[in-house]
C-alpha cells in the first residue's frame, strides 16, 4: 500500500501498468463539540481508507491512498468557529476533477472513503460519481454508510441518528488520534440523545436548530478506544467489500 503524498512521481508512474486502486479519504473541517478536533471527519475517513486499503492490498490489488479531501459542504456547523464550508458545486467538481486526473496514472478505480454525513455533501459525492460514469476506464466506488446494507453494520448510536461527535465518532478518534481528544472535557459532557438525522428529515438546517448547541449529538462520555478500533475494522471491511464487488461487476 502506497501513500501518494509520501512518494515521488516516478513511483506512481511505475504503477501505471498495474491498474492501481486509488482511495480518497473524504471529510470536512467543522465543529465536533468542545472535545474533538475540527478534523474529526478527516481522521475517520483516513482510518477507513487505511483499513480498507490494507484489505485490498492483501487481496492482491495495487492500492494508493490519496491525501485527504478536508473541505466540503458543512452548513450545519456553519455557526461554530473553525468550520469551513464550501459550495456544493465546488465540492462535486473537485472530486470529479480528481477522478479525471487519476486516469492519467492508469487508475482502475477511485474509491471514496467518506466520513462526513451531511446530506448535501453526500449528494455531491453521488454527483461526482455520476459525472465520472462517463469515463469508461474508471470505476468509482462509494459505499455510503448512511444506507443499507452498510449502515446496519455500524454501532447502535450511529443507527440512532444521535451521532455527531458522540460515542461513535469519539471512539474512532480516541483509537486513531488520542492526543487530539480533550478527554477531561469529553468525560464531563452530558448525553445528548437528540437525533440529528431525524432533525434533518424534519427540515432543521443547523446543529443549533437540531438540538446540538455545542455541536455534538449522542454520548461522548461513553466513547472508548476499544470501540473505535472495532469500528475502524468494520469500516475497512465495508470499503474493501464494496470495492471488490464493484470491480467484479466491471
């Protein structure tokens, strides 16, 4: 498994005939409570990419992990300092352009390891996938963890919809980047069982309207590195299984 940012151009050129699989971690720069970093989604996406990439490499594929995409639509958190939201058209175009550029490297597939679950952002990924469908030499794989069957394999908190900077996301960050977690703050936070996904369906457009005045939902004090490691494994399995299925269909 190769990380694009760590190698020189000729190392990538040497992979051309091996039809490499490129994995793009996709996250956002946005508020995740007072206890988790703004890069939480990026950390989760990178963990998913690494775990899934390792499985694909073990299956004999040539795998390249791309630098993470850290900016996208993040309107729900726009009222909190540090959040950077870009236009949906910009986000979709950026993913599309990345996919087109990869074809010049002999890419067989672009796999999206996405950890940012805002509906408009998810739509940008589907839009990019649709745009790239016109490129017959490139398969775009996007296992959307908000949908079946993938969502059913994730944690109870995730499935409840009360999931943003809570137990699910906090656990993964504690496993991947424990030094970035303000644990004293996390342990003092009260539970917030408000379902963000339900609020979104009801038309709420901000964390504040959805019942998250401190930009978190769920149960942050219940997070653990052990749960995070287990969830990363599941995310890696999801990514690998979706990719292998798409390649077999192609």
